[in-house]
């Protein structure tokens, strides 16, 4: 007997989502609710009898009617002026003595100690205010705690500060290392004795009266509204059990900026599924016996939308995967392991502080050994009850558990985690919906409710064009009627095999391949059609026959790539083969050499080969380079290719106006057989990127224009579609790092794309419009990629470029459509008007330049954002009814299954004066609906006479026109799970008679249809092209590598460097 006790009556959306939570847990664990014994030999059969679907966003907002949060009196702690003055002097002298401009005080141990001990902690600055002294007009407390803990927390922080200033491994060691007089330590100790370290001030956390000045007069500071709401969110969810298997959410303190909070569960050990037969080479023993630990990580981010009076609180669920003992990470500088950077770790301190505390393992740049900084482990051990003799290796390879079993310390994988590890990234859509429902109920108590204020756009859609793409892996599996990946010995793949349009590849009968063709002729016809589409595209893009040069180390694979290219593009492209020299990827930089010197030498080593290619083959030339990201070193160990090697290859080829695309080597089994479908698919992807994306080609634009711009808008069809964006590395540490602003202009009449960019060389310089590929070569040849030395210079460069581009485009096409990626453009010195709070018609300007009312009247300017909008999904529940032996449905015996998924959706945000839309694409990775990455669930599967045998044959004749299903337990999904990014489109300028939905439908159509390997791209075509431009900005990789360089490295002449290699 099952009893369900519903929660007390709730109000509006809260009740809806609370019941949704109950039903979610019920369906997840019980699913099939009937009295039949499911363990019998003849399981019941079901037919689909109904379904319910709705679009939902993984986001919340405020419901002022239900808000119950009260004003709270709190205590804020500040460092006293004498302490700030002393520490500022210590830091300045350390920077002078070390000549390290960005050196910081060793505050990590102090922060850890405070996080582990402070009572009633509400917020804590990540640097404790110890890095930037006196840089703020209004000082903010570095710590805020509940008012009733004022005396206790003050004493706790005082004691932590005293330990930090007197410990041999903390500030004392820092002063000794940088030759700073001991008098500063003595003076700090004296201040502690006199109780003059801290000063407190009453702080007030008010109910979040969210008024940011869109419709009403703003109240208080803009930033304070974010902080107040973030603090309330963290308090509401701390300690909440998000799922019985995953446990409670522990708050992670001070890891994000003012508008975001983060929570995490304790590590969960998960058994990986057994690897299927034939996949042992790919997953090996990890696939069969591998275990992995992960934690659920929840990030809530408070965001805004154009002129929208309520906040949008986005919820992101990710998996943090922990290091395990199967990975051998020894502290041996000679051992080339996966990690070249610092490693992050966390202490899940449920038993003491009730928080999740972050720390880092720093890699010593001289010895290569990982170590704790500031004696952090000693503080961890003392405060959290961890083993006193723990080492870095123990922490990376073992689970360090405290005596009370409520605390665990682990280190986390970086992005360099091996791709074939048994524990992959992401949660499925079904998982994320359950988690969302779980946090909806506690958030409803403080007036935070699911966000539903939108309307689905139902205007005329554009017919999706025929794809110039073939799913080769599915194609091969379909030909041989197999559910396994097709593997074949590399030596048996010959040119003759691929010439027969892959048919002969299946007639050799190596292991796993047979002659059983399943609709083979039909699929082969599809391959012919794909080739015809590709040939038409090449005829459209190129006036002369292009040359494809396949550069690779392995002769057999060069032949495979060559023949694959002929199968996809026929004889419309001339293909040649060139051997890849070993220095292209097996070279490593000597320790005492700087990156720019090494890069210059590598480019010079390519000069002779590139010159021969340039002279031997007709232009235009496109080089497809097959080079591994990982290779075996002389001692037999796996070694990662030095990143600047591939940058040098691209630069050397670009110097002779040769486009370049990389292809990784194929995955192989233990027996040396390659995964044929995967390899051929990646060859196809690389060819499309090289020939089409690097030529700026888009095939669907004219078709969508003619379909959408009809009637009155037919007279205002845009000739040009322009993309504007600042290209910069994510999370750049300093403002003067590499940036480049570029514009891509697509001509809908000719199908040609042109490129224009701006760079800084003593002053701002703006290029002329040039063909897209020519622009890539020009950008690669720049010695520096910068927009200015100061923030104001960068802003002025952006303003001048944007104004000139719009002026030129408006002159040639008064109805042009301009897409602006606002990620790095809406700064205070540039397009400040593009910020949400300033996005008003009366404020339209580019810097100090006002919009021209006459010549710019018909322009369409649309702002695009990807990192702000929430992800969306389709909630889908399907009801299945059991079938009697007579074939009749039993209405009282049903099973409801949750099969949530992501489908292409376009919605319009309500109540925004600036027309705002959200566009979501299908996920890149496909998996069975309803599956989970951490638990098994009952899911339906269609059956036939090959399934349950006689039991099915008895009722099959009695069921007409309906697919029969059987409920079975689905395995835990071990493949990667992804959720697509949502794009926000805001129409910030348009012709007065334009129809919003038509403009946005056209912009959305730019996300698919151009000849690239993805059905949908993350951004519209003219902005997605910026990712191609970024590949030619060589200084990005140079800077990234420079972060890991030896600070004592010297400039060495290229001739000397060559002798060292």
C-alpha cells in the first residue's frame, strides 16, 4: 500500500511545483503503479494512451505577493586602517623585491580558517579585501554575519588572523621569502594584542524590493539589489536535500561575483556500467569495472533582461568529477601527466561549519611538484578533523575522511580529464527537471517562484534546407544492421574500398563487419545527393578549382582522408598528399626559452615545406593537417602536444595565404582497430570547417529571406547581414590583454562574406573590407592583437570601429541587419547603451556619437547574448496503458513516464518594452529520453516478435495501429550529457513598420543551414564566424601558455633555440 501525504495548501505556482516534486519522486522510484508482479516471465505490455507537454525554463523570478523575507540586522567586519596600511606596505615591498607586478598576499590559509570557523557567516569576499587597498570609494565589509554572532565571529576572525600572521608557513614565510623586515609582523601582533585588528559596523539586509529604475525610480544601490537577493537564495537552499541519493546542498562561500551563489553536494560514488562487447579498447578496464565520484553543483545567477522589472534567477546544474585512485598522478617533475596547471579542491565540511570550502593545489613552476600554499592542509586537518599526516598525493588519489565521517576533502578534475573516462560530464534533461522541482519548494517560501512570463512565437517558420551532411557513423551501422560502433583494421582500408562509396569497406568481413546490408542502396543514394549538394556549394563559393592538401604523418590515413574528400566533393576539389614532419607536434619548449621565441622558431622550421606547397599547387590552397593532441613519448608514456606547435603551423601556412584546419588522429581499440564511423565523421566535419566555414559561406540565407520577407516587408529585404563582436579570451585577467574587434558582412545577393577588423599599434587602426579568408590571413600576421593600452583606449577603439561599420553599411544598404554580440562591447567606455538598465530609445548612442535619425532610420540592430539567458526544455509526461491478453486497454492500470527533452523553441518575453526573444536549439549530444546519469529508471521500449516471444505473439494480432511497449530498467547513462545554450535576441533598433517576429525568425534561421558539420550553431552565422577568426589570433594561445611559464625564462635567439631541440 502506498501513502502519499501532500503538502499544505500553497499559493499559485508554488502549489503547482510542489505537487510536481511529489509526482516526480513518485514516478522516478515507482513509475509503474499496479498490483502485477513485474518479476514474472510474462511482463505486461503497454500502449501509449496520452501525453502532456509544456515548455519550461530553468529559471526563477520574484513574486512580490508571496514574499516573506524580513529585514535582518547583520554585522559587517572591516580591517582597521592601521592593519590595512601595514599589509599594503608589505605587499608593495614584496612586489618591488620580486619584480612581480601582480603578486598577492598569501590569504588562502586565512580565508580557509575563517570559512571553517566563523559562526553565522552570510558572505565573505574571496580575497578578504587584502589585494586592493583603498581602491573603492565606499569600503565594503569583507565579512557579513548574523547579528546575534557579532561578538563570537569577531573573536573567531581575530584568532584566525593571529594564527595567519604568526604561523611560519603563512605571512611570516611570505615576508622572509621577499626580504621584508620583521617589524611589520611585530606591529601586527601588537595590534592583535591591543584588539585593534577589526572594526565592526551594523549592516542591514532588507527585503529585496527589486526596483532598478526601468519603470520606477530606483531605490538604493544597483549592486546591493543583487547581493541582497543572492544572500537570501543561499540561506534558503543551504542544507536542502536535493535528491535522496545525492544528499544535502552545502553552500560554497565567495566563489563568484555579487550576483551569483553556488552550492554543492557531498561526493557520490557511482558504479559505471559494464562496457559492451567490442568497446574494451575504447573504455578498457575503466569501462567494465570503473568507478567514479561526482558531486552535483548548483549555481544560481541573478540576471536582468531589457527594461524588465523583475530579476531572472537562472539555475545551472553541473557535475563536479573528483580525482580517483585509478589515475596515477605522482609528484614527479619528469612524469608527463594530464595536469599542467593548479588543481582545485574542496572540503565538504557538513559536520562542522556546514559549508563547502575551496582550496587549491599549486604546481611549483620550478620543481613541477604540487604543494599546498600557506600551510592550508594543516589548517584543514586541525579545523575539520582530517588525518594529520595527509599529503598532496593522498588528497589527489584518496578520499580523506575526518574522524566524524561527516567531512571529506577531495581534488577535482580539470578540463583536461581524459575523454574516455567512465564518468562523463553533465546531467540529462530528466535529471535537471527533478533537481529544479526539488529547489522550487524551499525557494517559494521566500517569494521566489518559477519564471513563466513568456509567450511562444508561432509566426511562419522557415523550411529547413537540405543538409549537405551525412551521419556516417549511423550510416555504417545501418548498412550492417548493428547497434555497435563499426571497427576495422586500419591496414585493410584502401583507396579501392572507399571508392566504392563505402560498400566494399563492409565486404572484407573483418571482426564486427558483415555483408548484411540494411537498406544499403537507399543509403548509398543519399550519399550521392550529399555530394551533389557539396559540389553546388563549392561552385558557388569558388570561381576556380580549390586545392586540398592533406598533411599527415601516416601514409595509410592520408589515403583515407584523400578518398573520403573525393567521395564528398567529387573531382571539384583537387587533392594532394604531403608528409607531416615530426617537429610539427613532438617538439617541446626548453625551460629557459620564452614562448614568443619558441613560436618564432617553430614558424621558421615550417618555412621550407610551406614554400614548396605554395609553389607546387595552384591557389586557393586549403591544408587539412592530421596531427595528434596526445602522442607517445620515447619512454612510452602519453604526452600532450605542446600547444604552440599547432599555432606555429597555422601561422606558417597563413603567411602564404593557405587556410588550415586540424584533424585529430582516430581512436583505436586495444587491438589497434580504428572506430571507422567516428573517424570518417570527423574527417567530414574537418573538411566542412576548412572549405566552407573558413570561406564564410552560408547556404540558407537567401531561402529564409524569400520565405519570411513577404508582403510589405518584401520592399525592405536586407542586402547585408552584419555581425559585430569583440573577440577576447574568456576571463581575461588584465584589461590590456589581447582583444580584437571584427565585423563579418554577408552579401545576400552574391553569397560572399567579407571581413573588417580593428587593432592597436600606437593608435587605433581600422582595416578595409576584404574577403573573409583573406581577412583571416591578415589577422594571423599581426604581431599584437590589442585594442589599446588602457580601458578608455579600448572603449574608444570599439566606438570608432562600430560607428564606421554602421555608417558604411547604412550607406550601401539602408535596411541592413546588424547583429551585435554584447559580451565585451557594452562597457562604460563603449556601447554603454547596450546594458539592460540603459536600453532605452532616448539613450541610443555609440559612445558619445548619437544615432543618425535619417540615414540610420531603416537599420535593424539586434543585440545577442549567450551567457545570461536561462536554458529551456520541454517537460513531457507520457501515459501508457496496460494491454490485456484480449488486446483491450485496462484503464485502471497505467504507467506515467517522464521523458523530458530539449526541442528547438522560440519564445517572446512578456512585459519588455524592448522586444526580447529567447531561442533554443537542440542539444549537440543525443541520448535516450528519461535516462539518468546516476540512477536506473524504468523506461518504455518498443517490442516485436523478436522481443518477449510467445507472450507478444498471443496479443499482437489483436492490436491494430498501435506500437506496443514493455517497461524495463534503463541503465545509468555514461555518455556525456549536454544542454544547449539559449540565445537572447533584443531588437534595439528597427524600421517603424517592421514586424518583430519576422526579424527574429530570420535571425534564428541564421543558426542553421550553412555548410558546417552542425545542424545548429551556437550563434547566428555572422557571429559564429568569430570562432573561426579566433583560431587565427595566435596571441591568445601565447598568453594562455605564458601563464605556466618560468618567470626567470630568458629570450634566446632562434638559432640558439634550434640547437636545444
